[in-house]
């Protein structure tokens, strides 16, 4: 368990970057669509599509979390740094999304 560069660690770090970019993209596109749209029915439809899109992103965002753990156990690539960064990335993504939603909503 002394290796640092492994596939599971790469998946975890990539998931962190893509997750933060996805959250930022979702928040910014929601803000821009609410600023420039006047038709409230179109906003309602876009909101439903937005919620469905976020749900799909969440599922695809959580899939690598399961995959990196499975790869680490299956191919004996568990590392101390992986045991540290995987839950850290989970917390960062959760708190980043929560913070962005509440800060932009206020």
C-alpha cells in the first residue's frame, strides 16, 4: 500500500475536478437562464429539465465513486492516500454543491 499513482486514485481525482466543474456549470447555466428568460412557462420547463439533468449528473458523478473502490479492492491497488482522498473528495463535492446552492439562492 505504498504506491501513490494508481488507477483508483486517478479516477478519484478526476471525479473531483469534473464534479466541481459540473456544479459550477449547472449553477451558472441556471443563473443565466433565469436572468435572460421572461417566459415563465419556459422557465418551468427548463427547471424540470434542469432537475432531470442534475439528477443524471449526480448518478454519473457517483458511479466513479463505486468504480474506484471496486478497482482498488479487485486489483489490490489500495493506498493510504486513496483512503484519505476518496472521502475527502466526497465531502468537498457535497459541501461545494450545498454552498453554491445556498449562496446563490440568498
